[in-house]
């Protein structure tokens, strides 16, 4: 006795042909790729914005450090203290 073959289940709806199903899958795949590209673009923009602000904060910190460590920071601190009223 030979092997029985199982009936292959089709993913098509009864009124749909193979070419229509293939075209629909192709469109779905293209939409997915476009969405993925758009999300990657948003991610790159967000990372760039974050790194920009990180660079600004680091630059301000470096400028403050150099101003205070060079000795000129003492005059700056006394001026700030006089403005605050300490």
C-alpha cells in the first residue's frame, strides 16, 4: 500500500487566484520595508538629537572646568557670590 498524501491547504480565498495572492503578498512586503525604513530614519534623528545635547553639556562642563582650574575662576566665583548676596 502506498503513502497517502495530505491535501495541501491553500492560503487563498476561494475567489482569489495565485497571481492575485502573490501580488498582495508583494505589496505587504513592500509596505513593511517602507515602514521599517521610516522607523530607522526616526531612530537616527533621535540619536543625533541626543548626541547633540550630550556634546553641548560636555562642552559646558569642560569650559567651567577650565575656567575654574586656571585661577580665573576665583574672580568668577566671587562675582557670583556677590550677585547672590553671600
